[in-house]
């Protein structure tokens, strides 16, 4: 009695087949990584804006000045060139000594019982435009404001200004270097992926060339397919980035405060464009290379 050994069908790969799925997934992954880094750049820029918007000077007023004099001081401050042109908060805010006392009492306790009076002064909290947020400009502004009649003293934390400028400069240089390195890595990854994918179709390219097809005619279907794959990968990567933003906003409190929707929209558009451009450029380069090779070199 003989037993039949079951035969398993082995699916053979077609000559000249193109790995559609792996190409789209590879491009999507590369675009997603660069998109995540792009989001980090956007959030860091918005965080810098928020930090700089909160760089202030405290302009303390002399005691026993009239409301008219206080309004004149506010008017002079409002006309100064160092005030921010565009800001989400008021550039000048008045804080009375009673309000300042309530805040201080809440934080430290009632100091008036010990002193018998309120030693604080009325003050204006003045925000400074980022263009003037350096040591020399801040010192010049301080001297200028202290010359206004009715101003007792101008105060700001000098060390904080220097620290903000140094840290922002260092972080900017690091992020710029990483962005350049990451972009180069993504370009090489997409280029190598498409070169490997087109390697299996080198004989198809040669066959088209042998029947008399022009180079432009041969390029056309490959470039069209590459543009479709780049578009699809860009859209998938953009969708993943939007999902990541949505999850991050739910998990991280107040993250939406430093989210710039316009810049995020531009980033997503750039991701789609970058996917199409890199896919088409890498495909054009690879097809052109195979068109120039001899038959022996193709083997």
C-alpha cells in the first residue's frame, strides 16, 4: 500500500513583478519619521514664541501720583517702539498695589500685619518685542522708561534674558543639524527602496527599448506609478501624523496651546509633495541608469 505524499504548490514570483506594498510602506515610514520631526520643530517654535511673549519689564510708579498722570505714563509707554506688534496678550497691563498685595498674601501670608502698611507700588507690566530681547536693548529700554516722569523704577531679570537667548540659539542649531541629517537619511532610504524595486524590472525596460520605444515613452509609466505611490504614501503618513497629534493632545495637558494649525497644515502638504517628488526623482534616476546599461551589465 502506497501513501501519497501531499504536494504543496509553491507560488513562484513573476519575472519583473513590482513590490507595490513594500515600496508604499517604506516611503510612508520615511515620510512619517520626517513628519514627526517636523512637528517637533513646529512645537519648539511655538514654545519659543510663548516664552518670548512672557518676557516682561515691571515699571513701578511713584507713590501718590494722580490717575491723570498714570494715564499719561500708560500713553507714553503705548507709543514706544519696543512693544510687540502682534501678540495674543495685552502688551501693557496695569497692576495696582492692592492687587499685588492680594497675590503676595495668597502666596506668602499677610505681611501687612508685620509691617503695618502696604509697601508695594502700582506698576505696569510691559511686554517686550522679541527683536529687542537682548542685553544691550533691554538695558537701553530700562534707562529710557526710567526717564518718564512719575516712574520710580524699572525692573527685569537680566539672567533670564541671557539664558533664554543662549538656550534658544543652541536648541535651534541642534534641531537644524538633526533636520538636515534626517532629510538626507530619508532621501537615501526612498532612493534605495525604489532602486531595488526597479531592479526586478530592468529586463522589462530593456525589452521596451529593443522594440524601439523612446526613452520618454519608457519613463512615462514608471514615473506615473511612482507619483501615485508617493501620493498614497504621503496621504497615509499625513493621516498617521494627524492621529498622533490627536492622541498627544488628549494625553498631554495644554499641548494644544502651542499648536499652530496653519504650520501643521503646511507640514502635511509638504509631506505629500515630498513623497511624490522623491519617488519620481528616484524612479527617473533608476530607469535612466538601466537604459544606459548594456545587456551584460544588466545580468
